[in-house]
C-alpha cells in the first residue's frame, strides 16, 4: 500500500499530467516543476478516496478566484477555461466513484462559491471546509442555505469543526485565505 506521502505526490502529478495531456494550452500553463506548490488544503479534511477530485476542483477554483498551486496561465481567458476544465474533471473523478451525493455536494459548492464571489461576501472557505469534511453525507443543505441567504457561515463552520476539529479547520482556512486573498 503506498504511503500517504507518495499518494500526495501522485495526486499533484496526476492533476498536472492529465491536464497537460488534455491540451497543449494547459501544458504550457503549468508552472515549472520547482515552482509548483503541491499543498493539499481541503482534501486533508475528508476521505482519502475523494482527495484527487477535491483538489482538482479546488485547483480550478484557484484559477478562477485566487493563486493556483500548479498553473500560471498567460491570461485571464486561459485561466477561466482551465479552471472550468478542472471543475469538470474533478466532478468526473468523484462521479467515477459512484458517489452521486458527493457529486451533488461539489456542484452545490461550486455554485455557492460563485454566488458568494458575485455578491462580494465571504464564507467560501468554510463552505469548502465543510464540504470536504462531510462530502456525500447529506448534512450540508441547511448550512449552505444559511450562508447563501444571509451570509451566515457559522453553521458550516460548526459542522466542519465537529468533524475535523478546530485546529485542522483553522489551518485549512488560513491556507485558503493565503491563496484567495
């Protein structure tokens, strides 16, 4: 059985390698090997089997709204297209596990975060953390609605903290804040 370290390294190689094979444009957008930042932010809060899908989708999110760990696209159009590709590819990865509820949770996360960004409100970090920690368990809907409707991310934060603990949650949120500003 591979160690968690080798699995983590494989995760980043898989995301980069498959994107490069998918399109020369994505390959050209890859950061040079020594400048990539292969640091998991939210997948470490959830089940290992979801890690590749979560980090693929999160990398797409970073291309849309933050600072990518693996890619440095030449312009905003390429960043947007590459981000969309990674969103879709990550959802396909989760769907391949046969986890319809997990795919639904991630689609809701993408939609909710786009809404939050459009409205200029915060809360995307706790949305990511709670979704990663509780992916596919059917417990996020009311807390997501509270964040969407009134900007209250407390319910999502409590769900995530109850699942992974305060220290792990705070580490993930701090790492996220550094990536999206």
